């Protein structure tokens, strides 16, 4: 069964939207503090963006490759496992400032 044209167009738009908004929300979440992946997912859920862990990691890899975010690794005291703590870079702050200006124009 093929999907209707309007549904296919919507699905393409939705994928682009999720990519764009997830990048913005990651930067926004890291604006004031460093966060773990779980904390970032929780932040995005508060804005109605339900993403699986793979989607969040893809967004983090993209932003890290663009040098907009970076991370440090810390050991979890209870388990000894390592986790990544993400934070904004200086370029990330500059890009977020430009994004915020654009978002304000859209209101």
C-alpha cells in the first residue's frame, strides 16, 4: 500500500523539523548547565519532542562534529560506569544566540 502524496510530504517535513528542533533544543538545554543524555532527553520531552536514544545521539554527534558542543567523561560513583556530560562550546553559544534571535522573529 502506498501512502498518499500529502502524507509523504508531511513525513519529509516532519523529519527535517525534528532534526532542526532537536539541534536547537540541545543547544538551549546546554545554555546554562552541562547535562547527560538522559537529562537532554527529559528536556526535549518537556517541549513535546519524543526522540529515541539513537536520535538524540545522532543530534549530539552532529553538533559535536560542528564544534558546537563538547563533552567530558565522568565515572558514575554507584556503578563505576562512565557517562558523558555535554556542554556548549563558545561557537555553540554564538550559534544559539543567532538561533534565539531568529526564533524571536517568528513569534
